C-alpha cells in the first residue's frame, strides 16, 4: 500500500463484505499532541471472539479464493512502524470498530494520499450503502455524508460517472481547506 | 480564496444532467449498459486497482459511455492484479488481468467501442494449482 487512502479503501472493503449498510470513517489530526488517528465504525455482521483473536494473523482469512489475508496485518505493521498501533472491537450482529493510531510527526507515517478518490470509488461501487467521512484538524472540520448527497440527488443515480467525478472534486476541495 | 464546491452546486449540476439525459435509472436496467467490475481486495489495491477504477469512471464520464463501474473482491488471480471484469450488454463477461491505465484505455477503445478482443484475457476455465 502506497498511502493511507489505499489502506482505508482496503479496510472498508471488509465492512462491505460484512454486509454493513453504514460505514463511518473519522480522521483526527492534532499536530500539537502528535496524534494522527483513523477510526472506522460499521454496522456489519461483526466477528466472533475466535475470529477477532485471529484477525491480525496474516495467514487467517474468511475467504476461500486464497489462503492469506494481509489487509489488517499491513495496516497494523505500518502503524507500529510509525509509533502507533491498531485496536479492534467487534460484536457479532452489531458491528465493528477499528482504531489506528500514528504519531503525526513520525517520518514513517504514510501520507494520506488521494482520500477523495477512495471515498468516490466506495460510494460509486456501493450506492445503496451510506458513508460518512469526517476529517478534523486544527484548521477545522469537514464532513462528507452520502445521506445528504442522496437527498440532493433525489431520483438521479448516485453512481453516474458525471456525479462521481463531481463528488471527488468536492471532497478534494473541501479537504484542502483544512489540511 | 476560490469558492469550494458544495452541495448547492451539486443540485445545480444534477438539474443540468437531468435535462441532458433521459433520466436513465441505472439500477433498474443494469443489463442494458456496460458493466465494469474492478477487483478491489488487498491484492488489487496494492497493485494499483484504485487508479484503474478511477480511470474507468473519469473516462466513461468524459467519453460519454453509459457504464456502471463497481468493485468486486479477490477472484483468486492475485498474481495478475489489477483484474477487471467487463460485461457488455448481451455478451458473456470477460476477465482481463494486469490492467494498468494504458491497458484500460485499450480495452475501452478496442473492446468496448468496437468489440475487438485485446491481450490479457484470463480464460474462465483457468485454475491455479494449490
């Protein structure tokens, strides 16, 4: 993974596969306290304690197409290399919460990358799901909420390529005002 | 400071779009338009699937191709990522492997527009050895 936006895409695919109808991503930055935090919350099927115990094992996966599952392991490794860590809470039938902490100033912390593209692709591929992306820095806060977008669009399909290109630009421009 | 795009602008754009096209509700007739599925599991993302999917969305908007571009999981062809499945209306889906932006452009120009097959197809009966 080249940057955090690719990790985010990868982690949210887990929520998609867990049949979540709602996924919230929060990015919290605080330069003074040296915090760079990602929080993922979904209302998917959750995990049993046995699965949860194995989730950071790269040779554990719920897939049958291959025998390795590297998504969470790679993110955990990146977080630990950058003075942070990864924690997961999950309850079967309720959903999952995943928190990743980085040291903001650590030179090994991956850059955020193209987060607008990640969100746009997720929204386009899962138009029936709702996504919230909240980004907080010392400069301010931006919230992208697909429920608001759907209200504006009414009967027009959210996954129309013209709409998606616009959404990507909108997220990009708004994020650039706070980071 | 330049004004940033907002939901109000989106509303204007939506009305613009509505007047231009005949309100095709894609979810109602997905079989009648081009469907592209991009393999977006860890293996795909690490090989650059994000860039490829973004290219398909931007180009179908630019070139005016009616398409639904969506994601799928890992099909077991991790060695050939990024992989994409292209389903033209009324035809069987075809899986292409090792798709970068250049290959994606070739697929749109040759296969989607003219029905010509291009290199890089993964045959459906192909199996990996355990």
